[in-house]
């Protein structure tokens, strides 16, 4: 499912691509401000009441979108914030890769409890799709089925083969997975 808020004149509102995962909901989106209306995009984001927001972009990209304060604003609204800096077209660097298992557990716990996890990148694809695919597999989905399901919601969801490979190497934990079709 795709959800578009009503945007301000002259701006392109951030589109949400919604997917049930692990008992909750994952949302892929561009970072607030990417279309020129940071405040309106933040209103739309907050209206979804996410349990967690994962931003998969570099600090300079946050600044370019006018979203330097995104982390603080998300936390002020009661959601957990996770910044996963990954270069465009890339995969997590070793230090980010090392921290990923803990981040994944937190995100999957939110999903298991019926929560919403929003994953953002500059365009709402590529890096965001890579992280969503990884979460789907870690939640117990078979990699091919997960990629197919993700692609039906947002195409192209993932930008490079290296990103697909990073997501596919995820360990599956079927005990916490709830299948949605």
C-alpha cells in the first residue's frame, strides 16, 4: 500500500510505502524535507505514531533535506530514533554492521508488538529498501519471498546487488515471525 499526504503548494510530499512485517508495520519513505516541506512531512510522519524511525543516510544528506533536527524531533514525539549512516549505493560500514544486530532486535521487538517502524533514506528506496528487506528476513521470511513482497509495494525498492546481498545474509528467526498476506 502507498500513502501520500496532502502536501504544501510547490512541494512534493513524502510518500509512505506500507508493508506488514513480523506482526507490525514497516514504512519505507524518503526523509522528511526531501520534497521541500520538512514541517508537513514531519506532521505526516508523527501522525503514523511510529515506535521507531531508522534513517539510513549520511549526515550531509540530512542537512541537504533540511532535516538536521530529525532525530531530536522524532524522539520529542516519543519514538525511538536510529541513525544508520550508509553511503549512497553502499552497504553498512564495518562499525555500522557491528551495531546492526542490536538495532535489528529493537526494531523487530517493536514490530512483534504490533508497532510501526519507519525506514527512511533520501528517496525512500535503495538503502531504506535494503534495511527493510533485512528486517523481513530477520523476522523469518524466506529471502526470495521477502524480496518479491517488498517489490510489490515499492519498485525499485533496493538500488544495488551489494545491498540485496547484505540484506540476504541476514539470519532468519522464524519464532518471532507472523506471516501477513
